[in-house]
């Protein structure tokens, strides 16, 4: 066998050159092959078979996680041993490894903007980080320079210490072990305090490409919505004993964004009754039940001033008590806050409440109700305690955020919650966008030096009205600023069109005259009922801006008939009579008419105040029904009614004041 292997290196006579044949020197003796050469020859057919295999071999999730993150040196060594690289060019292998590993090493486990797990594979999925962005390339350069400077400083310090020890111990003395210099850190681990600055984290922490497109280009794909059962599973994995749930409700369509039976669905404490002996804490199966607080966001859409919004607080409590059903009849509802993140109304009180409570602060609500805006306005930042900044810097010296996160992910891979990030004075808060479904998975934001953390949860399903709107007009559904509408008159035989036919409101009695005030960001139009029906069913072209998708007209159905059953006569008195009642305190005389009103809610968009004037006395004894309007929407959904909030009165008073203060013209 050895002779056969040795004959492999001999050249055949037919392949020898003429010079070799004619030379008189004897043929050189072929040396005997070593064992390493023989083993290489035997492995040659096996290598040829391996070259035919695909280059991208699947690996287990654990090995993939280890190879693309900076977890620990031991794990990285084992991952490199498991991953075999057969490459004949060492330079090429180092180049490929240097282009893939740095990006994965410097990425957080989760995107701080949307909560999606970081990845570099699927460009169209949330959490993707690509090198095409300038900020990512700058991040890699900054990280690389920081690592090189730290290594250079550590090597310089070690050389200086070695020189000092050599002078002290002499040329033949043994080197003494290094002594800790600061906080138990050895010279090689010492970090320059000037490099650890407490600046804004946007300089070092970057969001994924999807969040970048949301912030700068207002475009992204909405993520799937979780169920209420998934939110309950998140709460059960809370690492804290003391938890509190903040239910975010939108003021634009209040109370349509209220999650029904939320106490039972999430196993929360029932609302405290008016009994003075009712307990503040309740336990079930040895577990403390989290309390619930209601946050009414975007309250600046209701009125122009804070005092006017505060005057509607009793209305909010009454409607919320009615929406809660039987459990809300005897509830105190002292845990209701009406805030405005845009104006900063009542955010300081909620911020102090979160800071004092600590533990797990869970933000729950439907999609696009303002959860991320609430966190941005009410997150308890630690900017007041500036005296402890030095202590904070010392604690941050030996911390490394990304390795700890990866170790936590490996330690509990079955956890539904992502690992908690490092606490910062100025953390990266969730991305605020009008696109529903911005938050993909829970986002954990620690605060108070370990006292607790705020968890932003994905939004629940709110409605599918946006599915019938063109992509370029989906943002028009959201009312981003306060609307000052004009009061319009729907005459007999007419109807009100909203959004070019997306919603149609028609009085049931064609002889009724209805007044309307649309608190919407959509275009409204009053026209003949027959024309309105043809425009909504796409049988007649609409002259204004059409926001509906083609084919929506075939899905239009009746959403029901709504009664205008709330008496608002006192709010619509004549000017002279209202002034006499207010100033002189005279009783309101009996009037021959009544003003009946109701609010028609459009889910996620706003509301329309409708009012009608009817006779006080009935013409017949059988006439007892209220005036009604019929609403037509896609599939007969996405609308509701409520007691009128009467925000139009603020606009009417402002118009009277402006008219009174108008300067008189002199001729």
C-alpha cells in the first residue's frame, strides 16, 4: 500500500520533457511520503465530495445566536468550533468574517423603537438592520474606533505597569501580581472616564430600518395585532410582584377604544366601590392582582384650554361608568386621568404616580390610541438627581449592554418577554407614529435605578376601517390636531357624506332638519339623498377627494338606526334668555320646543354632533319615538353613538367673543 502511494508522485515517462530524457544524470530518487501527506491524499476524494455540497448549511437556533452576537468568549469559541469553514484562502475568510460579525456584535437584541428582535436576514421584516444606512456605517466606525482606542490604552497602561514592576523587582525578580486601581478593576480593565459620557443614546443606539422609514418617510408595513390572551400571558411573566396596568383610551372616539371586560380578561383588580371599607389590595391564589388605571389621551382634541377640558371630566367618568356595565355602577373611578401628551396637560401627576409605584408598569390599549405618546410624555426620567451622576458613571464603567442581553436570551429562551436593556438617563423611547401596529413586541424601559420598568405592549385590534381606504389617505383618518368645524344644516331630503362616501348619515324621517358639527379630519359634504346613495355605491363620481378603494361601494351596508334621545335644550337657549338665566338666576320658562342630540362615533376618526329641534307637546298620544338617523358604512360596522359631549359650545362662545371684540368701522 505504501508503494502504491509513493508511486503517485512519480511522473510518467510520456509526460517527461526531452531534456530530462537526454540528460545523463541519474533519475532522482522519490522520497518516501510522510504520514501527514498520505492522510491528505486519502482525504482528497472526501474533500471533493464536500465541495459539491451547498455552502449555506442550516444550523441550530442556538448556534446561530452564538455566532452572531457577543455573548461570552467561551460561547464564541464553541460556536466557531461547531461552524466549519473550509476555505483555501485565509484572507477571504477573514474578510467575510469581518463584514458579518461586527454588525451583529454591535446590534441590540431588540429594536428600541418597535420591540422587534434584531436581524440581518429579512429586509422586509421588522427589526432588520442593513449597512445601507449612513447611521449604521457610522455606528460601526465609532464602535470600532472605541474598541481600538480602549485596547491601545490598556496596552499602554500594561506596558507602563510592567516597566514600574521591573524597576521595583529588579531584572531577576519575579513580577508581582497586579493590584486593583479603582473599584476592584485591574489595569487591563480600567476605562477612561472621559470616554463614558452620559449623552443622548441616539448617538450610539440605532433603530431598525422599519422604524427609520416610519420616522423619516412615513411608510412601513403594519404588524399583526395580538389578542387579549397574549397580553395576559405577558402579564403572567412579569418579573415584579407589584404591577400596575394603564389602559389607554382615545378621546377622539371615547369610549369605543375601551377593551370590554378588561378586568376579567387580564385578571386585574375590580374597581373600588364607594364603600369606605373596600380594600385597596386584592390577592388571588397567593398572587397580588394588579390595579387598573384609565388614561384618556389626546384630550387636547376636545377643547382649546385646559380648564375647558377639565370641565368634561365628570362627563368622562359618567360615560366610562356606563361602558363598564354592571361592575362600573358602584365604582369610584378615582383612577381616571385625562391627559394631553402634545400640550403636557396632567402628565406631571401621572409621571409622579409611576415613579412612586415602581415595579412593572404595563401600558395596554388598542392600536393607535397613543400608547407610545403616553410613554414619551409620562416616562419618569431621572434628570432631577444630578448629584448621583458620578455614581451612575462609575457603575456604568464595567457594564456591557449587548453581552448581558444575549446571555439573558440564552438563559431563558422560552420567555415571552425580551431581556431588559441597560438603564440609561436618556433612554430611547418607542417610535411615535400614526400608523397602527407600530409596536411589534413588548418594549421594556427600566427607570429609577432598578425600581421598576415601563413595558409598552403591542396594540389590540381596533377596527378594519383603514382597509377600505387608499394607502396615501390612511393618515387622513387620524385627527392629529383639534378641529374647529362649521355647523351645517341637513335639510329635508338631504344626507351627509363623510370621506367621499366612506360614511353616510341620513335622517330616517325625510322631513326632519338636522344640525351637524363634524369633529373629523375627513372631508364632509351635504347633498341630495339619492345622489349621496349613488356616490357611496360608486354609481356617480364624487367631485371632491375620493379616499375609498375601488370596490368599496359593494360592501356598503346599514350600521343601524340611532336615536337622538338626549335633551340638550339648556345648552341651546337663545342668547338673551341664557344671559338672564346665568346672570339673574331666573328659572327657565317652559319652551314650546326641545333640542334632542346625540354623537355619532366613527372608530379611530372622531365624532359628529347631531341635534334636532322638535315640539315639546306631542300631536298624538302614540307619538313617543325619538328622531332617528341611519348610518351606512362598509359592512355596517365601525360606528357607535353616545351622549353628546357638546364641544361645539366652546367654539360658539369663542365666535361670540370675537364678534363682540371686533373693532367698529368708522366712515
